[in-house]
């Protein structure tokens, strides 16, 4: 077994002596246990999760689905980039959700603007689907569809080769399709990338780098 247990552990004794888990000698990627807990992964607003170390290739088509819950009006959801300009990015900026795609010819953006600034940042779960099909992109939030025209119809493939960064990204990593540097603060669940008929559900506990991210447990209410 090479990854940690997603669980709460308490009242541990060794040789009849109770361990003091309030003041440990060292601590790594361990959060407090919540009285009420929901499925999902908690992002504390300080870091990110990095998936697919060898690099994720978006190319011509990808469908991104996830559910998010936040009270913050800014935050990076996802970024996949390349050393050139090709990239895709999902972010919350001023309470709007932006889906950016650059197939090499220029960045295009689909923007979902809710009626009220805080209506997506109300601490409740919202469903997001971002779809790139060649040069076409669309964004569906809670069933509401936003599509955008793309003047660069000849350019159809986002030739990315970097890891998938979720909830933020390291300071030394360039993201060509994100405008925000704010790490996401809240919970994500059911993060799936689909190419053709092949859907991949990503388990954050298997990320190769986790900073300020706590898999498999969301506090029932924002802390």
C-alpha cells in the first residue's frame, strides 16, 4: 500500500498509554476530523493537487465534469498547459465561471455569469461541465449552457503535455489559460475527464503532489 488511508483515527493507545495527537512532533497532510462530513475533497485555499505526472494530452476533444462548493468568489479550478501557448483552464473570477481554451492560435473563453455575484459561491454544491470539441467550447453550470464563437476555426488541437493542476498551481509553473493565481477554497467531488467513450474519475488521494488539499473529506459546513 503506497497511499494514505482516507479516514479519521482517534483515541489510539500504545502499551496502555494514550497518544497525544493534539501536539505531534511532526505532521504531514493530516487535517482535523469534522463532526459532520460530506463526500468530496477539501481545498483549504493555500495550495493545489497535481495529477498525471507524465503530462495530460487534451488534444482535440475533452469533456470535464466536476461538482464544487465554495463561499469564495475567486479560485482556480483546473489548469492544463504546455510549454507553448496551448492550454485549457477553468476558474472562478468575481463569482463567474470562466472556461479558457487555446488551441495554439489564440485564447477563447466561455463565461457563465450568474444573476447574483454570490449565487455560485453560496456554499452549496454546483455541477459544472466544460466541453472542448475541436474548435468549439461550451460551459454548462447547473444545466445552464454557455457557448462561444471561435474565430480560429482551423486550429483544433490543444497540444498540452503538463500535469493537471486542480485548485491552484505552483508559483514556478506557467498556466497559459488562467488569469487568476488564487487557490480554490472549498470542496470538489466527482472530477471526471472524458475523451470519446473513455471516462476517467480522478481520485485526489492518488495525486503526486498535494498541498493544502485533504482528500475524501469535506466539512459539512465551511470552517
